[in-house]
């Protein structure tokens, strides 16, 4: 029956009755479409041209990871009471803990200064970064689980510590892909090899194309670091292409028999990406085309800023080239169980100029508006002393900061108690941070899911709320 016959032979009531099933089908189609990833898939292929769920606030993230856990009460969260009660015992009841004694209170040896009207406080150890306070949104109410580095690092990088889960960068790659087909969506510069190692930038059960591409490792100076197996000086590019075509033909033949195999699909995609990267990565990693003023801005060529300066400049170049998620990691040097004063003086001297230089450089190039810079670590440090002059691990309350990406600059968000022990205002859990990062990229953390082992997984598991107040 054609449409005209249907109308001619039907009363209004019968037409509505006969078309009811059609309305249901339309509704079901809409529900299925909204539930799925906004990406196009074809047989025997990975998702192509993924799109955000809604309009993003920024395009990419640069995460500056300070491995070990910087002391928030010495850098961004001043607590005068610690100095007034220096040497006294801190009772658990003072901070809502059941433990009778938490240790001996230790005041901060450093002076703080308030910047901009929003009340951003920054230690005297970071004078160059303090000049960028109007661009910084300081979250002083972070908290997580895991008092050991291994667990806390996995929670920071993957959201979970009890199972092997995809890293944040892998989820971003899966959700958005890369802006540059000749580069991976996720690059990790000098990643840690301990405390979870490759899990911190792995793809787990996501297709392998989404794992982070590592440049060097934390203990290797970045000037000596390389990406493994990129380039072959023994044969020409044309010969490599012929060899790759043969290998890929065999891979696709195998894939046709299987109809769908994500491991083979990922292998094919990674081979092609590696071949294309030969023409892009060497130029990006070469700093010879940068001006002397740019090198000076990052502190490159002088100590102690050369290494982190090179890492931060490389991050800017990767961001400029279209990489979605870039992580820069320091070595395991922020874990100050003793001599916290001397340790922070040393580490801040390495980090202050390069970090501030990155913000200035991104702003000068018009990249800061659509690039979010995130600074922080797996946890903070205790307000009490350890080994007389150090501080222990402290996941109960700590600080991270953001800049760029349209965030509310000059803002301190949330607060810890008068000891810096736990959040008492606008607490932000690690799951909330992850949900917020995805939100800024235009991804709904509840919709960004992947089916594995009979259930849908997501970065935030069944938790997480977006902190929209971080934006202006």
C-alpha cells in the first residue's frame, strides 16, 4: 500500500492507530543514537571522525604532572595556624578523624602573597608563576583515595586502581581523535616507569590506537629522548611503503576472515600512523627552529630549568600541531618525606620559569584560549611533620590548578580546613576532576562509554560531577 492509498482508505482514527508503531520506532532510533558515541564506524574499522557530544570549551589539554606530591600548604594553600601551632600535636578530632593523634604540626617556612582580587595565594618559591595568577584557577579542595603512590597515580591517570583501566588521555583519544592525522591524539613526555608504569598512559581494553605515545621516560633527560621505532635510515621511504603495503594487505586479509578483531584493527591503524609520523615528529622534536627569546622564556640552555623547559616547549609544539592530550612528567622528585624546605626550593627552581613560560608562550600564540593547562600530582602533603623536617603523603586534601581553556582566571575554588587537612568548602574528588576535563572538551562523562566484558565502562565509573563554576 502506498502513501496515497493509506490516506484515502483510512479514517483519522485508523491512521493514528496504524502509525503508532512508527512513532515508537522513531523514538527508539533517537534513544539509540543519543546513547552511542558520536562517531562513524564501518565494517572492520575503528571509529572515524568522532565528534564531541556538545560544544567544547577548549580543544586540548596539557597536563603538567609533578610526580611525588608537592606540598599544598607550602605552595598554594597557606595556613597561618600551622605556624602559630608549630611543634604542637594535631589531634584527630580537630580535623574530623577518629585517630587520637596525627603527629606534630609543622609550619611552612615560606612566605605567601595574595594575587588578583579572587584571592589566589602563591608561595614565594614561584615568583614567575605568580605573575600568571590572573590566568590561574586554583582548586584547593582536591581529594582522592590511596595514600601510596602506586594507587594514587593510577587513580589520577585512570580513575581506578583495582583493575586495568584506560588512561585519561586514551579516553580523550577515543572520544575525539586527533586533529592531525599524522600525529597521535595522546602523547606522554617523560612518563614515569614506576607506580603503575605503562598503565598510566595505556589504553587497556580500548583499541590500541588510543594508547599514549611515549617520548623518553621520567629519569631520562628529554634532550636524549626519542620515540622508539620511528624512522629507518637503511631503506628509503618508498621501500618502507612497499613493505608496509605488503604487511597491511596480509593484515586486512586476516581481518576479512575474522570480520571484526579490534587488536588487528589497532595494529593496522598503528602501523599507518607510525609511517606518517616519520615526516612530522622529527621536526616537532627539533628545537632549532625556535628563537632565542623563546628558549630563554622556557629557561632552556641553563640549569636547573633546561630539562622541564624543553619538555614544556615540546608540549606547546605538539599542542600547536594538533595533539589532543599531552602529559609532561617530572622525575620522582617531589616526594619530600624529609627536608621538605630544601626539596621544595630545589624543585620549584626547576619548575617555576618553564611553567610560567608555557602559559606566556601559549597566550602569545593565541593557543591559551583553547588549551587547558593542568598542574598537579597524585596527592599533597600532610600538615604534620615526618622525620622531623619532612611531610608524608596526603590524599585527603590537596591543590591542583588550571589555566587557559576559558577557566575563571584569578580564582581560588574550594577550601580546606585551617590545618589544610581536608576540604570543607566545594570539595572536588578525582572523579569530579575527570568529569570536568571531559566536559571542557565537549564530552559527557556519562555517555563516553565502552562495552567490555559484558558491561559499559567509563572513566568516572559510576561517580563524578562536573564543576562548571571553574569557568567564567
